[in-house]
C-alpha cells in the first residue's frame, strides 16, 4: 500500500492498494502522477503564500512611507502656519505703526524702558522686522520670550485676547 499525506491538501487520489487484478507495482505511473500533482499543488500554494507575503510587505512599506510623508508634511504645515501667523501679526503691527506715524508725523514717541528713554516707534519697527519671516532683518534674541506656555488655557486666552484687541483698555494712550 502507498499512501499520500497532502498536509491538509486532498489530492484526487490519496492511496494505492494491492489488488488482485492490479498490484501496487503496476500502479507506479499512477502513484508518480499523484506525487507530481501533490508537488505541483504544494509549489503553487508556496508561491501564492510568498506572493501574498510580498504584497503585505509592500503594503506595509507603502503605509510606512505614507506615514513618514504625513509626518514630514505635518511638521512643514506647522512651520508654514507659524510663519504665516508671524507674517500676519507683523502686517497688523505695521499697519498700526503707519497709523501712529500719521497721527503724530515727525514726533518721537518716547517711553522709559530699563532705566533709559527710547523711541517707541523705532523699537516697535525693529521688533516687527525681527518677527516678520519675509523681512531681511535677523531674528533678535532680545525680543524672544523665555518660555511660551500655550498649554495653559488662561495664558492662551490672554494672548489671543491681547492680539485680537480685546484688552484695548489696558493699552497705552499716546
């Protein structure tokens, strides 16, 4: 008797027995054909498994690349929005400085800061130019804050309120 274990696969014929009219020795071509069918089926299954694995790996690679591009884009978007915010804030402050100059043409607006008197408009122009990402003036460390704490919601509300003009009553009256 010859028996084939297909490993979960069921070939057309699993076993060949000695029969009175046909002994196993005479069935060798059929047995070899059965082995060939089993081998080809196993080979096809292995190729299919390997192809599916390659496809999974390729899908994972594409997913990781997309994730990396999304992360890089997220960082660029934050930078773009930060620059646009600084540019927009500089535009608002420049408009205010133009209005201030029109209100007091040729007049120096002096304020006392750190024991010295300075021209407020000149100081403000330097600050705005340092803030504006499109202006050639370099960043100035003297204008940067030590620490931003946007996590504190009250601080964020104060910043937004001040920038949107809601704290107008606290501003200097020139």
